[in-house]
C-alpha cells in the first residue's frame, strides 16, 4: 500500500492556514519519521542536483536541514555531527583538492 502524504517543514501547516486553506496533517511515529526523513533526503538531493546555479544554494540548505534532522533523530546534535565530519576530514581529507581516483597501477 502506498504511503500517503509527505514530511514537510514544521511551519508549513501555518503557512497553508495563512493562505486561507486548512491543512490535514498527522504526526509520524518515530519509525515512520526515520523512514520519511530518508525519503526526504532523497527528494531534496534530487532537487539540488536538478537546480540551477541560482537556486542551488537554497536547495543545498534544504539538504542540510534534512541531514541535521537525521542527526537529531540519531541522538546527535549539529556540533556532534560536525565533530565527526572534522575527524574524518583530518584522517582522510576533504574534497577541496578535487582529486579523481582512476584506479591503481597494475604490477
């Protein structure tokens, strides 16, 4: 059975009400919330990938909002997530050098 509805930002029902309509909403269960956050990450990532250079920053901010919500759902705050990111960057580097790996030289 298809899942009805979609996860939206917290203020969207208020924005809909302000426009004169009455939204129909419900609160997701914790396990449904986790599932819907993952679907939302896929949705927002697709929107970012399809964005123009002008709209890409806003779409990237949406991706970040979902990533932060996922971290909170996993029991981490933004600072804890940043600490993990920084540790990985220290150990393995970031992506600033634009390195493309082509494989290894065969012997």
